[in-house]
């Protein structure tokens, strides 16, 4: 991407865990409300039984500890939010990476990470935007924001990616595109 865009880039491996949605017309898992109702009915019964068992085990494990879990939403916005274009494409990616430059933003899929590198497919650009259409990116909060008020807080793959990102962050609002001077 650095050669294609002709500017410095920051590349971050995104987590492939499930995303949580707070968008009108979407369920918590991001699926569209009102679709596949029969399948959803039976899935909800099975999920309810599983959740009840998990909750009993959770209570038994955390009895008296005083801890509470807070749900973190990754995607927020109104119905038909602009963020959904990126996130719907991201959900199908097997090995998602965020590629960010001063004027461009892209999500690239490298495929499954369980393959032998010799058998791996070529990286595919799943989504990309260039300024002035590109959304605003805040690396410090790991949030991408669109003009309609929708946002996507991207989860990183792990602590290694968090440490990699810190190399590029300076005082609030400053990105060192070639790494922070030591």
C-alpha cells in the first residue's frame, strides 16, 4: 500500500473476534433485524439455554467479588450508518489489517492465518477511502468517525499491536508517520 499510495503508512492487525453493534435496525451481532426469523427463533432458544448455564457458572465463579461486566460497542450510529459499509465488509475478512496514511484508509484481508505462507492467497483490499471522503481516524482512541455521527472502534489483535501502535503516537493528536524519534 505504501508504494500504491506513495506516502507513509501505519499497518495494524485487527482482531477477528465478534463485533458488538449499537445501530438502529441491527441486532447486537450486526445482523439485520427481520431476516431469517424461523432460524433465529430456534437459535434464540438454544442461545438462551446456553446463556442461562453460563450465567450460573459466572455467578458461582465471581460470588462476592463485586465485579461487573460492561459491554463495549464497536459500531455505533443511526440506521443505515456510513460505518456499516466498512464493518459489513470487515466481518467477512479472515485476516483483517487496517492500513492508514495521511490521506487514505483501507482494510486489507490476508486470509486465514492457519495456512502455510506458500499456500496463502494474495492480500485483497476489502474497503478503502481517500480524502476528502475518508472518515476521520483517531489512533489514540482507535476510533474511525463518519460525518453522519457513526463510529467504529477497531479492536486490535493483541498487545503486540498495541505496542506497535504506540511507536507512532506522540502528544495528543500527533502521529509520527515514520515512527517516534527516540
